[in-house]
């Protein structure tokens, strides 16, 4: 059983509700294993963790025990964090590309990590309406990468600048996994804190956060 969190990671949330996974490429069926409460994956015992996961209701119960919501990590690290609710599903992916190198990198890393679990997925990429010419090639590369890794891909332009905009879109369109940067984790914590178990809550939506 694998669950211990690397001591160099400064999580704000209690470490006992976090699982560690050590796989450069997660095995097929990972979402089902996670949903059923499976232990952390140990594909390569000689490498550091590549993904941390936590059951979102436990994280939100912790948040609601505080006077005000905190960020999920005191100092975000390079290891991605995945938060899931009723189930973890890659059925309908929502990628947030904002034109920064960090955004492109996290999408590429997600594809590499989940490549055996997203071949039948429907994907949507949201990109700002205006992208500098210097970023257009990178944007096209991201679109091509996602298109080649999933069953169906849509690319749309929206000037979303708040995590709440992405959350609302994901809920409205029944997305099951939002892939975005940890730069939004503090705002995400506030959104989840205020809407948890409310009328707009969608318990099939998971969140993948990375730098």
C-alpha cells in the first residue's frame, strides 16, 4: 500500500487524506481503481511521486472546518494534484490553455501521464480569444496533441480569466475532469468552499492541478 506524501511537499490539507502514485504513465483502469478506493500506484519504486490524489469531499469537509478557505498547498510544488468526488472519470475532459509555457507543459504532462486512460475521451480546449503570434504555433501543437490522444476534441475561444468561469462551464457541459494550473488553486478552494453541496454542485467533476 502506498500513501505517504513526500516530506518536501508542503500541503495545507491533512496528509492522511492524500495518496501518492509513482508512475510515469498510469495504467489503464486507473480512474476505476481510484474511484473504488484503491491504494496509491507503485509502477516504479525507484522514482519520486508523479501524482497526488485526494477525495474531494474529505478535502472540502476539512475546508469547511476552517474560518475561511485556504489554498490546497502552502507552496505549490511541481507534482500534480488530482481531486475527485463521487467518481474519477476521464469521459469528458476540459483543458485550460492560457498561452503560457506552464499551461502548455501541464497539458503535455497530463497527456503523457494519462495516455492509456483517455483514448476514448471527449476533450474540450478553452483558449483566450487573443493569442500573440509567438504563441500560435504552441497553441496548434497543443490542439494536435490532444486531438491525437483522445477520441473527440473541440477547440473554443473564451476570455475566461477566473477559475469560477471554468468551473461553471464544466458543470454546465457535464465535464468530468478540469485540467488547469495550480496558479488558480487558491481561487478554486474558494469556489469549492462556497458551492459545495449547493444547487450547482456536480459530483462527477474532478480537478487536475499542476504547475
